């Protein structure tokens, strides 16, 4: 049983068809890189998987739960899918520690002490536990993105979704974030990642999915993908 399954998924913004019949099956533990030109629907695809965006047609099943537009399964899917955005999306008025504690306390009903323990554990995991008491603006971009990864991990999701996690970073910060992601990959986490970092893709991906104009036009293992036609 795959952990993510999309069947003929369509997404329309007004009259613009951002996804036009996407089929995608992802196994537990698989690392899938999504690439393709700007505007091809990559971001829309992963936003539909955790239901930030609602698809208009087709089926999306995540960890055995189908995303219907009225389901309480949506909350469960959000819990199962940690999302990392291009622009970190940390709350500026909360410390890194509190950013990490918030969702587990609110969404999972975990107590403050337990949430703190989890947060410290995952901040260590991404090597910024020493920054826990600071506010996002006091951290470098790379540190903020690692904090955002820790925050997602604190929900103990089964799947991590990354939407261009290094695109907003200065070049010297990209490496530290990719190293963190590689380390998660080697832990066996299921990962779906939109990125232009082809070196990372080659190293980490089980499969590379290439999108164009709202459709998956090619998918293959990195060796095949990068071999010259
Ligand atoms: P990518 O991530 O591949 O750059 P996106 O999924 O962000 O592509 O966008 C796909 C297309 O859908 C683009 O043409 C974009 O302008 C359009 N789009 C994305 N979000 C919206 C929205 N909220 N409203 C209208 N059009 C949108
Ligand atoms: P990305 O491709 O990284 O998602 P975009 O610049 O395409 O970045 O989109 C940023 C935000 O703007 C997203 O929330 C997207 O849904 C929205 N958006 C993108 N294109 C449009 C559009 N044509 N009309 C309205 N919203 C859009």
C-alpha cells in the first residue's frame, strides 16, 4: 500500500488549469524530487497533498486517508505531512523554541513540558539547539530554514513535503539546509521535494519527477534521468 496516491488530480485557479490529470504513487520511505519549469504546477501539487489547496477533480489518498473537501481526515493528513516552505513561515514574534512547541500543543494536545522536550530534541537534530531562545530575525536564513524543518518534525509526521526549501537562501546557506535534508533522507523519512538543486536530486532521490504545464511528463531514477539522451 503506497503512502501517497494521486489519481487524475486536477486543480483549476479560475480558468487556469494548474494541474491537469496528475497520477503519482509514492511508497513509504521513498524520496521523490519534483522539478520542472516555473509555473508548471510543482508547488500546487504538493500544496494539494496536504490540502493547503483543494483539488477540483481526481483522488488524493495520504496514509490511507482520502482527501475529500468535508473530511475530518484533513486534520489527520496535516498532522502526517510536515511542510517546509520557501520563505520559512516562522512566526516572527515567537522564539524558535516556541515556534516548535506551538503546533504539537495545539494540534496534538501535547503538554508544554513534553512539547519542549520534543522541540529541543528536533532542534538538536538540525543542529540549532543553541539558538532555541532567539527570535527568527536573529537567525541567518539557513538557520531559520533548519528551524522550520525542526518545527515540522515536532509534529512527528510520516511524510515531509518541501517546497523549494533553498530558493530564498543566500548561496552560502544552501549547503547547510541540504545537509539537514540529506540526513533526514538517510533516516528513512518519506520525502517529496520541489527543488532546482540537481546535485541534491542526484544524490538523494529514488525518483525524479519532471513536470511541465500541469502534468508529469517524465519520471525515472536519477541515473536514467541524468544520462544524456
Ligand atoms: P510552480 O511551483 O511549478 O512554479 P505553481 O504550482 O506555483 O507552479 O503554479 C502553477 C500555475 O498556477 C502558475 O501559472 C501560477 O501562476 C498559477 N497559480 C498558482 N497559484 C495560484 C493562485 N492562487 N491563483 C491563481 N493562479 C495560481
Ligand atoms: P511558488 O511557485 O514558489 O509557489 P509563486 O510566486 O508561484 O511561488 O506563488 C506564491 C503565492 O502566490 C502562492 O501562494 C500562489 O498560490 C500564489 N499565486 C501564484 N500565482 C498566482 C496568480 N496568478 N494569482 C494569484 N495567486 C497566485
